[in-house]
């Protein structure tokens, strides 16, 4: 089921739904060069309502699959309603949504090549975020640019690459929202990378459903990763939280419903 969902994304993102945009006034977009990916990439930006009248700096959340975050018109199977949820919370945060590469999504969001499905270019994708996009955001907007105030978040392959990012770039990302992570596609490699990593200080919120596929591999993989994390650092520090939703499926509804709790647990207001 997870694989079918990923493959359907390839087909969907070559088309646009004929409906009205649901993105709020707090959301804008721009295009930035991504030389590592040999393309330009559309970026969606959420600014808090008081941004223009304030002089203060804001923490930043970087999120993958921007097509699904703010607008039903561009979403695959319903948006996350990130803008509406943050507006209702009067959230003091900037969200940077990075559009996926359509048919290159699997390639860009997987750290390692899968023998059957390919991929393995996440290092280039993250290099773009860390060395091109983030400096541009920090330059143009009033951000708290340190790791403590920088989160990376995503679902499925976006969950996988978000988890990989906090291991690879602990000096950049201090928090992560890891929803329904596709650990299965790089299972051995990502487990080994976690096991051999330096002690992690990042705060991590895990979310998945117990009905995400034909078996319980999602829950099993997440439980195993939690064990590796608790071996890497003492669970007594309460730096990671795991939520398994009874009856939860691998879809936008699960992630939309879980976003606010993850946002609040990660320390945002």
C-alpha cells in the first residue's frame, strides 16, 4: 500500500486539479535555483500574521512535498491545512515548503539506492536545502537561524529524509517531525547509519498509523528505530516522542490530524 501511494504521487504531480486555491493570505511562493538537482524548485512560504508589523525573529520549519501542505488545488489527496492550523494557533513561526520533484520524488528523498526502486540522491537534495535555500531564507526573512530553532518535517519518503537530515546535519536541524517514515525502502542502510552516528541531540516527533499497509512493518520499523535512538541517547531525556494512531492509514488525513500535536510537542507556540 505504501509503495502504491508513492507511485501514484509520480502520476499526480504531472497534473493540476481544476478547483479554487485554498491557500491563505499568509502563504506566498517563489522559485529558487537548485544547482545540486539541476533544476529550479518552487518554494511555498508561510509567514505569521503579525510578521509585517513585527520586528522580532522567528523559528523556521522546513517541510517537504509543499504541494500537499497549504492548498487543496495542488494536493495529492487533500492538503494538510498547515496555514489554517497555524493561523488558528496564532503561531509564531515561518514555514518553508519545498515542492517535490514529481517523478523524481523517490530519487530525491531517499538517502540510499534501493536495489528494486532506485533512488539515493537525498544528499544532493539536502545539500540544496542547507547550502542554498536556508541561507536565502535567513538572508531575506527575520529568522532564528540556529539549530535549536530549525525543524525539518515530512511524511513517508519525506519522513525518511527528515530523519536522515537530523543525523547528517545536527548543526543545522535541531528538531524533526517524522511522519510515517518510509524506512522500509532503505531499512538496513538507515538503521546502520543511526547505529553508527554520534549521539543525537535533536528533538524528534514520530507518528504513524497501525493500518498503513498489509502488514505491521511501519510500526515494527518505527519501534526498532526508537530502540536504536534510545541506545544512542538516554530515553530519560525525553527527546523523542512516538505516536501510533489506531486505525491510521498512510495518507494526508493522518498527517493533517497529527500536525498540530507534533508542532506543539516540538516546542512551538
